[in-house]
């Protein structure tokens, strides 16, 4: 038994085993260094996994040697390999970034718990992504959610409202998880299996009330987790009051993983034979995606808190992903997958820039950003470049997303959607523009709480942030890693789903 | 001599290196300005190299990288682009000299940022000029918008912020909201966005069908830089910028990038024949004609000199759009010549406006009566530039009007000829009246009616001109306006391949 054979399980095992060890470490620098090291190891494992999948096709790993459908199967194809690389990649950047930010925002006595919870959260997200077992998805989803509730609540050190935000999320998230597990239960009743591939085979031709109800429960349950408009109400507060490093991490990963789960269930478990899928695409995802794009963007426009603005922007961006996958074409699915990756890069960088501002000014209100271009130029430009990426300016990943999405919309005969997409990105132009104008063109206040002379954020924060900003630009001009792999992943998914590839 | 294939990438990179040098030389203004001028000279030599190669029939180009399959960032020089590049780089050099005079005389702040933004903007303009496909053009179009934003908001006060907001808002909204979908749509239909003689959509008429007009409309209004009404408000609002910015960017680089893009799209994406056969461009021809007259009418009511020039620019840009939308060979030729002629003429006018501001801090036309007698050189240059814009021989501006009228006649649109004549008359009224009043009237004092000239016409001993660096450039371009009139034939021959000749 060599390591290469066990590669598929490593992304889950490494952080899972490392998490409790964090608690044994002394307070101070050690837990952070340990968590960062683990996230890098995990990232390396995921990269190996992507290249293995890219060469060999689907990898199936039987946990504990138990043969599926009885045993739990880890099933890695290009679609989840990409998401794995994304989640662990973001983790390896955010964990490295977190130290200084966490030291001022989280109660120092909780720092070991903090990094432990981060690692558990990472384990959960990777587990959800990697597994080929429907019930296992639920288990890992809860692992990641529970740790996220705790992480958000740690923001209470700065702002007590983090507690209600975490509690709200707990209630909504638990409802979502319950719906999801009810749906899984119904499918299990109908088919007697929990393995996704097996479910797909056995669901073929089945179209009874039980399966239909199961489908509905799963869609609503996941819809809550991914903050599908109008099930997004937990998200703005959670992102706003969480410690900044946590916001950066979960904004870039948690909802993306949930979108991936939705894709997986639509395309790999149910498939197009199941009549409700097409129905859900046309009458649920498409209109809700469009509505989310606009309404959430418009709400973002009127936020005076930059973190909350970015949170609403996330809800809007999820609308793009739902829109892409609802076209049920290779192009649409590719656009959706590419946007999952790209949005993580831009939102991660934006939240990290806000974290730098919070670190120096102690606030994430719009007023704190006045005149920052002179006082924190490096942070300012990171924010502006990632903001341009969010708007979709060429040479950034945002443009690549828009290009794929627009192409998909025209090719699928939804030309009107193309215009709605660009219209909503113009709203992004306005809300990013508000912050940019504040930073570039306003004078720094001479009195009031933000008048203190402010220095640039420390290098330990700037370097990881600029790694993500650079990724925004690199993947904005080279798409052979993101676009091509996503296209192949989408083709494979379409093949399983039974659509014309 | 450097090879033309190498000259294109160098022309893109040299201004960026210049930008870096300007940044490094922040502390010593003289060296910093030297960096700008040296960059300008090198860039001009490079674009002339490309221009010469193109005139010999070569089409140098290169591909930088392929972003998405079938969507490369690629460059290729063709006559229109080579012409635009030479105009932009040549006038940038002239304008840089002028900028030095203007910015120093006015003791402006943040001069390093000013010159850096200028260098990035010129690189973007060169990118637009040499773009081999719509995708590349779009990239540099957006870079041009963003890099000029700091120039528009240079003053940093509330008025500048408001102007900047409208500038960025209109240009980004039109380009992302209309131009980007149009490009994607074209790509989905044709499978490519390459500029090809004859047009790429012409081969996919079935797929485009009756939607040609809609697609053309997306381009016409999506390219906000062409300032086709009602996508024009950004241009008057950009006048809050220092005058060198208005002179170069909002008379040459930015606005010409817009109309240049429209011409390229009509020639190389749709193909003149497709538009002629479908008649899809007729509505836009009328919109352009309306834009010409309406903008002139608004210009007439502007007392602020820069605002009047801005609306005049809106009007003059629509000549080029009109030429494209006529969908005839002569129309396209007229549009292409107008790019060159208007650039020289309008830049002269703006530089004169700046010189007046530097010397006398006057911005209102009503305050400039009699001023010609203390600034004869400035107003002399202004007079020549205005003559060219009106279209009187022997000024460069007369040729494009001539070709546009030929084009209108070819297209059987006699009413357009009437529009052109009315517009020229309006131009006479609102442009030529300025130097005439400056030379022949007495300054108005405290609400009194201005009087006719009295006493000595010009007292040569008591001139109050702007610094030499602010007067020499407009006089130079004014001389260029006359020179170009006599060199219209080589220019015509150079541009012939555009319309399938040569």
C-alpha cells in the first residue's frame, strides 16, 4: 500500500487528523503555523489529485476497502477535483493571511480553537466535495456548517452582533441540512442505496411522488446552504460580523461547495431523464438566478458597510452560477463551474482587502475607506483590481466568467439573459465604484474615529492577498487551467446526465 | 531600421516603460518630462515604421497569447489602424510639450500621476489601433477608459468627482452593457472576432438575418467613445480635466478610438456590402445626422469655450459615424480622413483654449472679446483650426466633407448633403465668431455692450501671450492643418485598401 493509491483520501484525512492536534499546541504563533502548514499539504494533495484525474479520468476510492454501494466511495472526476483544488488553495492563502488579523479580531484565548475550527471547516468542505455518497455529503456538510457557526460567533469579541448572526445561520443552516437529509431519506426509501452513481442508475425511470418530494427537499435544503435568493437571509449578517479572515474563507468556499453539490445532484444523481430537473431549471433556477442577480445587487448598492455590501454581492454572484447551470448545456455548465472558481478568487481577495482595512482602522464601514489610497496604497489597489474583476473588466477572471456566461446565454437561445447579466454587472460597477471613489478621491478625515494616521497593512497580510490578486489576473489571461478543465468537466457531467454533450 | 513586426509590440511596451521611468523620476521634474518626450519620440518613430510598411502593402502583426480557444490577444496593422497610431503618437508628442508648459504655468498638483496616466493611455490607444480582433480591441478600449479616469478627476474637487463619475459611468455602462454582448453575439454567430476584409458577418447572413440592424445598434451605441447621441454626455463632462487632457484625449486619442472602432467594425466585421444590401445602417445614418445638427445647436448656446468645443467634437465625431453608416466607399473614405483632419483641427482649438486660460484665466467666450489683440498668435492658430473644422479650403477639414458628400450622393441620400451644408454654416457661426470677436471687438466692461475696434489694431509691444511651450504646439498643429490639405492625395492612396482599391 503506497501513498499514491491513498491519494484520494488525503485531502480529508490530513486536516481531519491535524485539527484536534491544534488544540494541544501552545497559544501564540504555533497554531497558526501548524494550520497553515496543513493547508499547504492539503493543497499539494489536491493538486496531485487534479493532475491524476486529468490524466486518468474518474478516480474511485473505496473507504476502508468496503466496496460500494455498501461502502463509502470517494469519487473524483474533473468537476470536483477543480472544486477541491479551489477550496484547499483558498485555504492555503487565507490561513497564511489570517494571523495578524485574527490576533486583533478574535479573543486571544480562543486562537487555538479558532485554527482548530478552521481546519475542521476545511475538512468538511473538502469531504462534501470529494465524496460519492449522498449521506456522506450530509455528514460533511454538517461538519463544515457546525464549525462555521462557531467561527462566526468568534467575531463577538469585536461586535456582539456576531452572536445573533451565528445563531441565525445556525437555525437556517440546520433547517437546510434537515431538508437535505429528509430528501436523502426519501431517495433511500425509493432506491435502497446512498451511493450517488448507484442512485443515478436506480432512479432511472422512477418518477413517483416519493422521488419528486425527495428532489424538492434536496433542492430547497441545498438552496438554503448556497444562499439561493430568496433563501439567503442568513448570509449578509454572517459574512458581516464574522472575523474578517473567516469571511474571506467562507465567502470564497462555502457557498461554492454548495453550488457544486447542487450541480452534482442535478446532473449526476437525477439526470435529465427525471422530469423535475428540466422543470426546476426553467421555473426555479433561471428566474431565481436572475432575480438574485438584480435584487441582491441593488441591495448591495445601498449598504454603508463594505463587508455587508460584498456579502450581498455574493448572493448576486451566486445568481450567475445558477443561471449558467440552468441552461443545461455544456457551455452553461462550463460557465457555472468557471464562475465558481473565479468568484472565489475575486471575493477572497476583496474580503482580504477589507480585512486589511479592518486591521488598521478597526472598522469596515464605508467611512473608514476615505482617502485610503494615500495611506494604504497597496491594499487600495488590491481592492480596486479585485473589484474590477468583480465587475468583469477584461484581463481579469471576472471577464472570463462573463464571456463564458454570455456565450452560453446566446448559444442557448437566452439572448435576453445576456443583457440582464451585463446590466447586473453594471450595478456592480456602481457599488464597487462607490468604495473606489471613497478611497481614491476623498480626503482622509482630519477628525473623528478614522482620523488617526494609518500605515499600510503588514507584509504577512499583503503577500497572501496579492497572491490572490495575481491569480485574478493570471487566470484572466490564461484559461487553459480553468476554462479547459471546466469544459471537460462539464462535458463529462452532461454525458452522465444524458444530455447531448 | 527596426522591422515592422517588432515595431508593434515595442509600440505597446515603450509607453509602459516610459510610465515606469516617469514614476521613478518623480523627484526631478525636468528628467521626468524628458522621459515623457523621449518616449514620445521613440513611439512616433515606431508607429511611422509601421505606417511605412503598411503603405508598401505589408500587414505586420503578431499574436500575444490565446486567452480562450479562438480568442487570442493579437495585433495586426492595416491602413486605418496605422493612420490612427501615427496620429495618436505624433500628437501625443506635440501635446506632451504643451502639457509641460500648461502644467508648470498652472502649478498643478500630482504631475507625476498625470504623466503616468497619459503614458498608459497612449499605450492603450496604440493597442486599439493595432488590434487584430474585436476581443483585443475591447481590452484596450477598457484600459483606455480606466487609465484616463485619473486624468479627468485630476483636480480632485467635487466638480471633478461628479464629472469623473459620469465619464466612467457612461463609458463603462455602454461598453459592458452593449458592446460586450455585441462582441459575444458576433463570436457566437461567426465563431471568431477577427477583423477580415469584406466582413466576417457577411459570410453568416443566414444566422444574423433581420437582426443585423440590432447588432449594429449595439455597436453604434456600445462604443460610447464615439459619442453618438444619446451616448455623448461623458464628453462634455470630461471637460473638468486640465486642458492638455481635453486637447489630446478628448479630441484625439479617446474619441478617435471610438469612431475608429466603429469604422473598423463596419468595414471588417459587417462589411460595407452587407450593410448596403440590408439597409440596416440607414436608421443609424439618420441618428448620426441628427447628432451632427443637435450637437451643433447645443454648442451654439455654450458660453464656456471648452464646453462649446466639446459639443463641437460630438458633432464632428458623428461625421465619421455618418460616413461609416452611409455604407459607401466614399463615405468610409471621408470618415477615415475626418479622423486625421479633425484630430489636428480640434486639438489646435483646445490647446488655444488652454493657452488663453493660462495667460488670462478666462474660460467664457463672452470674456474673450478683444483678447485677440493681446494674443494674436493664439487666436491666429485658433482661426486656422476653426476654418478646418468648418471645412473651408485650404484646410485639411475640407477633404472629408468633400468625400462625405460624394458618399452621400453615391448612396442616393441627398438630404444628408443638406445636413452637411447646414452643419458647416452652424460651425461658421459658433466657431469662427470666437476669433472674429477676439480681434475686432473691444472687451466688454462691467456689463457695457462690447464696442467695435478703436485705435491701433494690435500693439506688438504689449502682447500678453501664454508661455512659449503653450503657443508653439497649437501653431505647429495649425500649420499641420494647412499642410495636410496638400497631402490629401498620398493619404487617399494610403487608405484605398480600406475600400478594396489600391
